[in-house]
C-alpha cells in the first residue's frame, strides 16, 4: 500500500524558478522505510521573477495527478479535503498563479485598428491612384477616390467595432459560477476566482471550470466531447491510474470545459487557466493565423491584376509616344490618367456595404459576426456539419404533457408554466392529489433549486 507520509513539506526552491522548472518531491512506497523506492513527481511552479516562489503554489499535470492517490495530491497542494483553503491561502495563491482565465493579447488602440483597414491590396491601389491624381492636379479624381476609400474603411471599422463590443457585453452578461469548499463551508464564486488547491464541488449540469483530481464520487459521469471529441459520456472514478495514459483514459480527472451529466463529486483543482490541459489547446490556437476568406483572396488577386495592368498600360503608352517622338511628360500624363481610370473605385464601396448589410441581417437573427468578410464564408459553404445541442437547439428541456397513473392528462404551457386539462380549463396543483404527488416525487429526485430571485 502506497503511503504519502514521506512527502517533503519544505523542499528547497530557488526564488527565481521559471515556469517550466521542476520541483522534485518524493513519495515512499512504505511509510516505515522512507528511504525505500521513492518516486519523483514533477510539479510546475508559476513564473513570477519579481516575487519569491512559494512552494505551496504549484500546478500538477493531469498525467501525473492521475497516477497518484488523492492524499498525495492534497498533501503536495497543502490543502485539506474537508476544510479547503483559507481566505489567506486563496489571496496568496492568486497572487502567484493569477486568475483562472486565458490571457488574450491586448487589443491594439483604435487608431491602429482603423489604419489596419487600409491593408487591403485594392485599397492600397486606390490610395496610390489618389496620390497620383493629386500630383497631376486632377483634384476632382483625387477627391472622389479619397472619399470612396474613407467610406469603405469607416464602414468596416465601425461595424467590426460594434460587433466586438457586443461580444464583450455577452461575456459579462453570463458570469461563470462554481461551487467550492473554503474554510469548511461551501461557497458560490466566479470561476475565474479559482486557484490551485481549491476543493471543487461538482454536480449534474455544472461545467467543470478547471482541471480537477476527483474524489468522493457518486454516480459521476462527464461529457468530454468538447475536449476530446468523443461523444460518449465518460463514467468517472477516483481510483489511481497505474500507467501513463491518454486523456480519455484518465478517469480520475475532470477537464476544464467539460460538462457534468450525472451524479456529483468533489475534486481538488490541479490546473487553472493556461496551465490546464485546455489551456494548452488555447495557446496552440493563439499561434495560428486566421485563414483568409475566398472573397479576401479574390479581392487581393484583383488588386494585383489591376496593378500589373496599370503598369503595362503606362509602359505601352510611353513606348508608343517615344516611338512617335512625342514629349514623354505628356505621354506619361495620359498613361497615368488611363491607368487611374481603369481602377474601379466604386468596387470596394459596393463590397463593403453588401457585407455590412449581411452583418446587420445576421444580427437581426441574433448572430454576431465579428469580421465583415466572415459573412461571405457562409455563402460559400456547401455542407454544414454542426452539433445539435446548444447550436441548433437551446440545450433545454420542457414538460409539455403530464400523465398520471389514474389517467389524468394535463397540457403544460411552457410560456406561462400553467397547466390545462383536456377541456382547456386551468388546473391547480393543490386541487389534484395525483399531480401533487407526482410533482413532489420529481422535486425530491433532483438537485435543482430556486434562488432568491425566483430563477431555477
């Protein structure tokens, strides 16, 4: 029987350890002989060079936590499974580990985001045309081209800015809550407040807010499709995994972002934010550049083609003028005028306005599009593969009809939650004993509750 009593509570740690530094803490196979057959468990220490590293602030990889008992993990994280962390512990750990969230790159200032709209090849070509027209004192052409450019970039910038603000408002609208045990009492806190070592209380319907080493399991199953892609619900266990296993085989670990389907369990948080398994996926996605849409590719190709055609026109006219002995400056002026005229300054306006109208129509249907060109990709799709629950449906279930053993049939209005009999009359719960017994049984057999605001 493995014993965790030989864990060294005070290992020597350098005050300037990098994020990937490893702390070696030994576990003995026998509590009576601590020198026999000890195994090293690597623990990742967060990097904060301006502060001393506290040995209690560690993240444990799920592959390692799954191979050791709950007592070992709890001891390494210095937390009691019956009391949880104290308020002082939480403050100190958050100071070292940060918030339980993914750090996104800060948004560039508005003026820089506005200037980024000018990167389109066709816009750059129009800018060159406007400058050339201005140099040649063709002020009408220069003004019209500049106005067209400003309309295009302003419409695109305003629409994308509004979409981004709407997305930020949605994130603040639905705060992510979780249940934890702190100082021996259960608390409901925002998920971003979690720190390594928190004792998490999970029940049916919860979304797991961090990587958790599970214990005290009762009929606990998790939907990991959002993380592993496997649609089959996974029954969890608190038993130790005696091998280096894949994500899907770590039955004693609940991963961030997965959904609890049945039962309840407790667990100790071993990874938060970017130090979770899902955080590694997030970091990999941050390094990927968004692919260009077909419309963006076509517009870029058109801009290059127009540039080449303009250069060829200028060259041919200059060559013909030189052959005919005409003044080169005069021929250059004619050539540039023809090249500028060949550039369709109205095309970007038509494209941008069309995309903006598409974004507005999507918004009416409660769909937010962050980038204008994204609207066009939906029209290019020939086959759409989508998950039903939560995408095509609301992931909600409602009672529409009630039947009792004595033949009572009631219809439920999901809009008002009122009940009607077969004749259309309203039915009172107190006046129907069978219905009252049925509702009582349903109430006792679930863990739903109504808060002080009357919300389920």
